[in-house]
């Protein structure tokens, strides 16, 4: 496997989201705990937009993908956030020209809301 693949998520608790990931073999040693999870002080289970729910994991993995050159695959993502990543990548490229900021974030769907 040569890419990051976000396969889905689940809510083990109303304030915790666990992401199902496939991590490139060469990078697994840098991930201490899988599944990757985020715990909040508030209930997030009621968030209806999947495109928004994928923002935290994509935000966490994108800089690693830039540094490693691995592409990132996710089911969906918010369009505004995707556009923001593209803008941030331009700034990163100026400061760190060796980064692979041109890697693709492959999505099955882009939420247009």
C-alpha cells in the first residue's frame, strides 16, 4: 500500500470519533495508536455532514502526506476546507520547497454546501 486511505469512521461514544485508516507500511511506525481517534468535550454524534466529520483527520494527515509524498484518499470532504488546503499548500511550498504539496487528495465526493 502506498497511500493514506480513510475508510470511514464510527462513534464509540457521543463525543469520540474513531477513523478507520490504512496507513502506508513505511509510515506505520510513526502512528502510535490505531484506530486514530479524536475526543471532544461536546457531543459530535449529531453532526449530519460527513464532509465536515472528515475535516479533522484530513487536516492531521495532509502535512504528513506532503512530507512523505503519499496520496490521501477519503470518502468526502467539505469544499471550503479542500480549497483552504490548496491555499495552505502554496504557502508551505514557499517555505519548504522539497515538500510534495502537489499530492492528490482523492475524494469520492466533494460536499458543495
